[in-house]
C-alpha cells in the first residue's frame, strides 16, 4: 500500500497518526478502507445503534471473513497476537487464526449470509449473524446462528473475535482441549498466501 504522505519511508496506515491533521487523518482512513476492498458495506443495525467510520470498516472486514472472502490486506486489521474463538477452535496468533479464515474457502463451495444485525457498539461490538454453509463435494448444508463479539484495541485493530453459536461457547476442559488442538492442526492443512500477488491469484 502506498503511504499517504510524501516520504521515502513506508508508513503503517493502521498506526495512530498523531502528526497528521484531523482532515488528513480522515482522508487516510478513507483511503485505507478503499484499499482493503471490503465487500460488506451494507451493514444492518438495530434501532438506536450507530457505528463510526472505523467501526464500519472493522465490521465489514469481519463480515467478509465470515463470508469466505479473506485477504492479506483485510487481515492487516488484526493484531499479530489476536485471538479467534468459536465452538471448534481457539486460534491464538496470526499463524493460527489466518488459516481458519482461508480454510472456509477450502471447505465450503458456498457461504450465504442470510441475516445480520449489529446490536451494540463499544468494546465489544456485538452482532447477530446467520450464515448458510454448503460443504464442498458433499453438498451438505448447515445454517449457523451466531452472536459475534469483536474486540478492538486503542489503535483500532482487532484483538479478539468470539463466534458464539446460538450465543454460546464451550466451557468444558475437554472441549477446550479439542479446540486448541484444532487451532494447531488446521494451519498444517490450509495454506495462507505468502504475498499479495499470490492472494490476488486466488481471487482475494
């Protein structure tokens, strides 16, 4: 991504920009959102809920990931040590959570978003999400209703996402041990693009 300011040094567009004026900082954030190629821009809200521009970018990114549309650019919105948790896995750190998102492309021939609604803002941002998944090769379908909680840090990066099927996460030691094992095994089976060029060849 090209730095917005005229400089020979590369600028991290997600880092706090204390030296920029509010107008230039806003322009940089808008450019960043465009560069991410986020497709989920028609975000639905519960009555009385309003998202800032930064929150819309974060929610759109997460919706794209759940739709099986990952990219290295979108995952730059995540901290390196972020955590993704659902009933199947507890993925800690980039080497574990990135394959979880790219794995959706490998496992499912179709992912259809049936409904979503942001129900509260703050930290976390919470939304209800209903997706229909069609497994590759088997044409087996499953609809999952989730409560998704998105936590961000002071820099605006995602530090944790919890995907609670039917509003719940497992709380038994046996299930948690299985989820941690799954977080280690999936990266061995799913390849994450090493460059943006390779990512683009995959259609991301």
